[in-house]
C-alpha cells in the first residue's frame, strides 16, 4: 500500500456490522465510542460558519477561531 494510506499508518476501519450478516468483521465498541465522539465534535465545530467556510486567510487566525469554537461548543 502507498505510504500515505490510512492502513500504512496503523489505522483501520471500525464500523459495526449489520445484524443480518453471516460473517461479522472485527468491531470494538470502545473504539467506536471514541471515534463517534470525535466525529460529533467536528460536526459541532462546523456549525460555526466562520470555521466551515474558512474565512480567515492566516492559519494562526483560523486556529484561534477553531479553539474559540471548540470552547464554546464544549460549554454548550
């Protein structure tokens, strides 16, 4: 596999199998819970229009906006 792929970096898919499948792949509910929490955090941050459309030209300003959005979404 290419060096930039997810599997070369040690990551793997952790998707729950369907109930009607005969062969069920490896699935960890603990990893899935953590992954789901991270995905929900990104969705909350993207609710801020400034973050979703990336208005800031400088990376440091964008990072500051992301930090503020993360702090506000954590409090809510």
